[in-house]
C-alpha cells in the first residue's frame, strides 16, 4: 500500500487544486504498486486516472451553456493578438502564474486570478479571455452581465450565486462581459435598488472562490466603476486604441499576401482613432472584395477607401 509520504502528497495536491501534480502522484503510485507486484491495484489506479482525465476533457468539450453562462471553445493564441509591450508581458505573467499555481500555493501564494479588463470597445478584451483560456487549457465561459440583472428582488443575487457555484465547481476562464451592469457607480443610489446589493454579493463571492478558475470582468469605462471594485481584483489591464506601430502590425497580419506592397506607413493617419476591431473589419472587407471579384490582390486605393468607410461609420455612430 501507499506509504505515509505518498498519502500526504496526494492530500496536499488535492487541497492546493494542483491537478497536474495530483495526476503525476497517481501515476507514481500506480508504478509503485506495480513494482511491488500489486498489479491489479496498479491497473485500477491507472484506469481511474485515465477515466477522470477523459471526463475532464469531456467537460471541456461539452460544457453545457445555460441561460447564465455561454461556454465556448477558446481558439485564440497570444501571438494572434496585436498588443503593446505592457499588456503582452502582463498576459504572459498571468498565464505563467496560473500554469504554476501549484508551485505558488506551496509557498502560501496564489496566482492572479481575478482581472479587470478596461478599455474601448473592440480593443481585445473578449479576445484576451479566449487567449487565457486556450493557454491554460480551460473552457471559456461568458456571462452576459446585463442579462443577470432583473427587476425582481433577490433574483439577480440568486443568479449570481448560481454562476459562482459553477465557477467554483468547474475550472474555466469566466468573463463577465459588460460588467458595468453591476459594477457601475452610477447605479449606486439609483432606483434600480438591488444593484448595490448585487455588487456586494459579487464582491463577497469573488473573494470566496477556491477553484483554479479565472474571473475576468470587462468594462468600457473603468472610471464608471464603483471604486470599491479596484482593490478586489488582482490586476487591472487597460486596453487602448492601437498605436501607429500596432495599426501597421494589425493590417499586415490581416492583409498579408493580399497586399503585396506590404508598406502600411501611408495608412497610419487614416486608421488613427479606429479600434482594432474596426481596422480588422476594414481589412476583412477588402479581402472579401478581392475574393468575390476574383482580384489578384488589393490596391493602395482600395485600402484607402476601406479605411475611409470605417472612419465614416465610426463618426456616424459616435456623433
Ligand atoms: N488586440 C487585438 N489584436 C488583434 N485583433 C484584435 C485586437 N482587439 C480586437 N481585435 C479584433 O476585433 C475583434 C473584436 O475584439 P474583442 O471582442 O476582443 O473586443 P472587446 O474589447 O471585447 O470589445 P467590446 O468591449 O465591444 O466587447 C476581434 O475578434 C479581433 O478580430
């Protein structure tokens, strides 16, 4: 049978939620029992581990979306994003910390798991959630925060508790989209009444999560958030519209071989003020034109026209 040290290590890895370590220990135990001639026990241990891994993979593949959380399979890599140096290194750090959560927990530390994502629409907040989920091999669960809120007393907090129950029991990266719906300061004293209680419930629940799940909250305006929120998150990531250099990177990544001239300097001014999403849309529109009209490639004039179109849409929407 397993010796005292093996049992203690297993228990420790269970309580520190270090599933990789737990998995390794079970395998070591099976090998140990096999060496001692307990082949049946060794086989049983191996089967249990294999079955559990299968179940975990199934959970990832088939995590059932419900009316509160929409589960998605994350498909985006960090290298797919165009990010400034600061954001890129912060994301790398979050990924590394969470990959090494077991190591950190052994030293009484925990990885940064609650992150506020703040910035203009279309600058990569949802994409970030997907990147983190993929890098950490977890499903992505999106919570549309405005859908949580109802006018009935107690109903929103009850829904929130349900969401956090899932967060606790199923490891995933959870994104509270449009977080202002419960975190916004403007609701503080308003008739929406319950919102304050909802926010307090959120703050309590978020502090009591012990799973490996990451909790992200996205907002378009960090200044509209209740100040109590800032210190409750482990980190805040700020998303800006793309810089000159990022505009060029975005366009070159997207247009790639469709634009053989490959010089994007002349477009920087024209794309200024547009979000990443709008620039990507301008590029995608060009590629679609190219495909539909059987064009060999995209001309400079076409790029200028497409960016001008996006600028006029942007001004229409924001005027
Ligand atoms: N940093 C980025 N790098 C590359 N592409 C980006 C980036 N940000 C946004 N995009 C493009 O824009 C699309 C929309 O981005 P995303 O949904 O992540 O924005 P968001 O910040 O979550 O917006 P919203 O606040 O409106 O929800 C992405 O699918 C991608 O095509």
